[in-house]
C-alpha cells in the first residue's frame, strides 16, 4: 500500500513539473491545485498506514508528514497564483496582451502571430527572429535570421524605429526593402514584412 501511494504521488509530482514547463496560465495552476489535492490524500493514507506499523513495533517516520506539508504549501501557492494570474498571454503566437497608454503596438496581420497584439514599451526594442534566446517574437523558418530585426516605439512622436539585421531583409507594404543595419523610421499604420515569408506585422 505504501509503495502504491508513493507511486501515485510521484506520478502527480511529475505532472506538476510538466504543467509548469509546458502549461499556460490558469490551466497550469488549476492542474497543480488538483494534483496537490491528490498528493495530499496519498500522503495522508501513508501517514495512516505508518501509524499501524508504529503500533506493530516498527520505527516512526516523519517523511510522509513532511511531504504532506510540502504538498499543502504547493496547493496554497497554486491557489494564490491562480487568483493573481490575469490570463495575459504575453507574446505567444495568436495571443493578446494588455497595452499601456504610452505603449506602441505590433499587430500580427498574417503568419505565426496573426491576430496578436504585442505591446512595445517606449524606447525598448522588441527583437523578431528565429532564436528564442535572442528574440521575444520568435518565428521559425529558414528565411528568418537568428535575430532578424528590432522594432522600437518612440512615444514622443509616435514613430517606430526598425533596424534590419538579416540576410533576407525587412520590407514595407509596397515591397521596398528597408536599409540593412540602419535605423529606419516608420509611422503608425505602416506594415513590415519579414523576409521571404508570409509573416506580416502592422505598426500601431
């Protein structure tokens, strides 16, 4: 019985780890809450079983008690996280995030981020490219450079600065390639096309 309950707890602990690695927002927290409840129940059964062993003359163990406390703490943290989480999706493909009053915005028109609204903080560049370690807007594909370009919003004049670092280029909606390695100033309403791909964004 002890082996079975510990195995159940181990399986749910693994599920919690996977949810934290690959889960999204409140679904991950809700899953953690349910898994924590199951783990607490399993550890509770272990404690009851161990009490019977102690009465039979076996040594006492505090391990199930410690694990029960840890599972309870995990439950409380997951509940708090679920309440605090606002359900914002960041810069995930197709997601939306809250835009501040002084923020610019990069709107996905076509491709991986179609329908997404990515806020641009004043003066802080957002990098678009293939490398998730270097870019917050990640696009896969052989025609996309590791760090393809950056987009920076200037709240003072409402303009956008685009710097192209790529081999395959960044183009405006008329098909003109932006100057490579230099800051290109575009106004709100303009589009940028990422290389020879279907990835299109509108500025503002």
